[in-house]
C-alpha cells in the first residue's frame, strides 16, 4: 500500500509540471477553435429566411435537342413539339391579296365595218355589211347564251337600252366631276382615261337624241386566272346627236361648241363580272375604228389685250429735264 500511495503522489507532482500544463492548454484551444469555426459557401445567401421564395424564382426548362432532325419526325410529333413550344402552325403565305374587278382590255375587239352609219341597207355596200354581220353572229350568240346562265333576264334589245342609260349617266357624272359616282358606272380601266387632263376645266355635255336605236353588235365571255372566274364584254353601237363644249380655267373655249350639234357614231364596250353575285354592267372602253376621221384638236388659247397700245408721242412735245452738277450746284432747265 505504501508503494501505491507513493506512486500516486509522484504522478500528482508530474501533472503540476509546466510542460504538462502547456500541452493541456493547447488541446483546449484546439477544441475551442473547432467548436467556433463556421463553414460558409460563397454562393449561399446570407439571409436564410427567403430560401423557399428564392428557390421558386428559378424556372427549370427543357433544353431542346438541337441535334433532332425535323425530317425524321412524324406529323403527330411535329404537332406535339409545336404545342410544347407555343408555336402556331404555318399558313400559306400570300405576298399581297388582290381582287380582279375588271379585265385589262378588250378580248377579241369588234372590228366595225368601214362606212358604217353612212351607207343604207339598200345599197350594195350596205347589204354586204349586213351579210358579214350575220356570219360573225355565231360566237356572239354562244356568248349571250353563257351570259344567260348567270343572268337569266339578259336580252340583247333590253340591254342596249340599259347600256345607253349607263352611257348617258357616266358622261353627265364626268361633266359634274363626281368621282365617287363615276366609279360605279365605269370600270377601273376606263376611270383614269376619263379623268385624264380634266382638272381646271369646265365640261358642258348634252345628249340630244338617237339617230338609230342602240343595238348589240358583239359579245364575248372569257375566264381570268381560273375557269370559274368569268367576265362578259358586250359591244353596243350608238348613233346619236350630242353637244360638247370644254372651257379652260379662264372660261375660254378649248374644244367643241354649245351651238353646234354633231352626229356621233360610237362602239362602246360594257363589262360585267359574271362570277360576282353583285356584279353590274359598267362602261369599259370605246372602240375607235381605223377608218374613222381624227377628232379636231383643242384650240390653243392665249391672252389678247383689249386696249391697243398708245401711239408714241413726238419728241418736241416732251418735257426734257437735264441736271448739270457743277460742284454743289444743280441747274434744271425745261424746254417746251
């Protein structure tokens, strides 16, 4: 027992040595540092309260497969891909939609016989003209039959009278310069030709009478672009008496006269869009035959002085004033 107590006494003395104390203090400092050390990430927010809300701000998207080939996908797969990405299906692209309301000219224009309106049917030339008209009537009758498929009430004599009313209204509207009403009576092709060079001018036009009743001399029907899009053109012969006078902006007469009545022989083409349910007959063009004499040109107007120029005065009667400057003096002499 004595030996054991002596050994414990020696151990207590050894613990009290300064080296053992330093070692124990170092171990305590290490444990304290490990307990106080906090590990922080650089990408971690310093405030953890809004962690869930910050997580909700991130939207996870499916990255498309850029190596996927469109040619390998079926139609159903293409629809699925477009629905996922919110893409509308492609539409057939038309650069600029347009509506054809009239044709650009006269197809198979009527060729008027030479001397029409001057030769009587009893003469040799007049009888020859009547016979040639009968030969050319076949195509016109076929065209009229096709027009009746769309317009059941179409009759050539009745249409000739209707065409004459359209002709008169169009010219009266042109004289009034009513552009909006004129577009309802003439086609888009005839409109710029009628409105050309009428600015600052006054037009006086009057329809007096018909020398011969108007009649249909030519009819044709053709399709444009598609077979269902049909246009009809009917040529009507007018032999009338008219009066025309055109004045410029100063009120001077440029063409025609209000006192002279002239006989006019005209071949006017009327057109209708048959495929259009609301199509109407409108004035389209006027055929001018080669044998018809040219129209008289417009008069050239110029200014004329009403008062003649004053005759020159003799030199003796003039009052002559001469100023001679000599230094600061001015002398004025007058001779009678």
